[in-house]
């Protein structure tokens, strides 16, 4: 067991507590002893957002555990998958919340992967103009990255994460025992976010990831703990270098993910996005070929995709990039890894570099040719 903390997005409010407690059993006594759900009041009713897959595996266990802690929840079960991270699903959830007896002291609890986390997070930031939020991530991607954040978002048909808010959870409980229900594809998908932070911040961590022991629970727990420890260090509100770490490979990756219509996972998509970003860095004279090759090597080692899908034209990807929040004045602003563990940073601590349409298209072409 270990605890990590990061600052609240809204100044003056308590820090977010991240508890790394890997336990096979949902024991209320253990959870209470470590202060899990300490921010959740006993007098009000609360809402728990989960999806069908997680509910069928764990909801009865968690609900029984919460009842022993005198925490009453109203479960709302949504569809599993990125296609449900929409205003339509959100509106359905809101209407359910309006009729189930919640109040200003209610807590929204997310119990699932990134989609559930975003739906719950956006709900908490808007319901009664803001209520308490707790995350229990059950996928590797959510545990190492998505749940340890203050960004909450929904998709539109035009692109990914175009609606959202900045809202901090009070608690995040990370438990790798939930990962045992995931198949290897989704373990690998989540590892892409761990690779991202290693490429940006830690060559030693990248060496550990290169061992690729995904069937080893002890190795996986070490990956999760290290990822979270590195991620919380990036959670500083006014630091562009820290924000750049979180955005590496994401502008291109989000475009590829959205165009795939669910065929590619988030981690799979940003793996390609990071490889294209490495090509951009090399074209701009900011990244050497050894570092570019390392991108392809580590993603290949973990059987993650590295090339732009054949059914996505470079023009299609660029048109989706134009909807990204880092597209500004006809350029895509993106961070670049200079060498493993080190990002390109100016003397003014600026990391977001503008790339023109022609440069991005060239990098996409280089990705295909490599």
C-alpha cells in the first residue's frame, strides 16, 4: 500500500489522494483503515457509474462493501465503449440522477475504465454545480493515466473530447486486482500510456517496460505504481512541461482513434501518434534517429501498432487534427521528445511547438515508409 497526492485544479481546495492498494478482496475493514471513501458522507445518497462489463463482474461485491461502510449508492449502468461517451448518454444519466434522491453532499463514484471515468467526472462537475468525485479505475489505461487527472470530457461526432471540464476527484483507488479480467490486448493498450510517460520522463522506466512481462502480476503492479508516481508529478496546474508530457502523441492519436470508429483503442492510437510525433521531431531537427527507432522498438516489443492504418488517408487525419484543442492559427501545437526521458523545452519552459499542415503530412508519410 502507498499513497500519492496531487494538487487540486481549483486553488485552495484539498489535494487529490491516490491510494495504491492491490487487494484481491473488497474488504470494508481494510478499505476503511486506509481511508478509502473517507470523503464520502454517510448521510446522503450517492451515485455509482459503471458499465455492463464491470457491473457483471464486480458490482455486487463493491455494493456489499459500501453497505458495510454505511454508504448508500444508486448504480447507473451504461454501455461499454467509446461510442457511449456522448451527450446522449450523459443526458440519460442526468435524468436518472434527478429522480433518485441525490443532494449537494452526494458523491459521484466512477467504477470502470476511461469512458466511465469521463462520464462520471463530467457529471460531478455539473450536478448541483459540483459535487464530490471518487474514481475506482478498473482498466490499466485508467489506472496509469486517465483516472489520475482532472480532465473530464465527452465526444462529439466531429471529434474526441470536444466537450469537457477541469474537475478534480477527491480520491482515486488503484487496485491491480481488477485487471485480472482484462485480456492481453487491453493490458497492452494501457501500457501505451506508461510508455508515453517513460519516453518523456524516465529511461530507466522504459527499460523496465521493455521486459514486457504482461502475464506477471508483480511486474504489472510495479508498472502501475511507477506510472502513477510519475503521473502525479506532472499534475501541476501552471507547468507547460508537465502538461506537455500528458499531451505527447495525443493530437495525432486522437484523430486516428476517432477515425477508427472503435476499431482501435486509445492506447493503440496514441502509440501510432507518438511514432508520428517522433518523425515530426526528426523532420524538425529536434530528435535523432536513435530516439525515433526507440519509439518503434518499444511499441513493437509490446505488440502495439506503430503505423497509420491503411484505411485512413493523411488528409483525413489532418482534418480531424483541426478539431483538436491544440490546433491554433493553422498549426498543430505538439510536444516533442528530444531523447528518451527528455523533452524539447525552451529557456522559457515552453514545450508546445507549432507544426504546419505540410510538416504533419510529411511526418505521416515518413511513418508509413519506415
